[in-house]
C-alpha cells in the first residue's frame, strides 16, 4: 500500500487493510515526535501527521460508505 493510493478504487477489505497500514504509520510517527514544539522539525512532523490524519479520515469515510 502507498500513501497516494486511490481509495475510491479500493474494496472494503482493501480499505480496512489500508486503515491498519495508516494506523501503524501514525504509531511510528507518534514515537518519533520531536520534543521541541518550536522547532522546524516539529513543524514538519506536525504537517505530515495532519496529512496522515486527513488520509485516514478519508479512507474511513469511504469504508463506511461501502458498508452501507
């Protein structure tokens, strides 16, 4: 699975697996959160983390639509 996967083309099973993948990436990111919230590293991390959260939300919404 890739970050830029086309969630509109995924089956419900593929989306469920993709969500697990994204959860694992989020856990890895959380483990590596920069300590200095005023640093550029933290700003970059926060931006990537927000993008990941948005992608997760989109995939979850798509899965919920398919399960209706």
